[in-house]
């Protein structure tokens, strides 16, 4: 049984910062890519940022220069540091992890954490 537990969401004023965390637990051999996605009301879920096991990253154009993704492989945890937040960043943020157990790799999702940015 694998779980992804997110934390760190909340309400912040425009220009403020938040740090999201997502910890994976359970039967895990290794974690390949990890990432953060978000879904605003009435919109499709979109990729915000992703990071490989080696630390290579990629970001959505809308968050480049403002958000930073990182991971602690020893803790099976991925982070998203969000600075200079804008009202359009308001969404439910989900973490995703590609988790390998024996020869199988599966995608797991967190339950989501709400981020609300007020203007």
C-alpha cells in the first residue's frame, strides 16, 4: 500500500509565498519522476513542475522563475516552493509520483491541497 500525503496549502495574499510538501510512504523500492499538478475550477489539471530521480526539472511557463521543485530521496518527499504568488495560481495542487515496487512501476496521486491567492 502506497500513500502520498500533501501538506502546506492555504490562503495567501498576492505576492506571498507557500511551500508544499508531499511525502510518499508504504511499500516502495524507488521513486522515479515526481511532480506537482494543479486544477482550477472549470479547468483541466495541468502540470506545474516535475523532477527526475537525478534532479532534472521542468516547469510550466506560467510558473518559471517563481516556483522551485525539489526532492529529498532519503525521505521520499517532493517539495514545491511557490514565490510571488498570483491570484491565477489559485487551484487544488496534487503531487504525483512514479513508484517502483519489484518490476512494476505505477503512478500514484496525492489527495490534493488547496492553494488560494487573494488579490
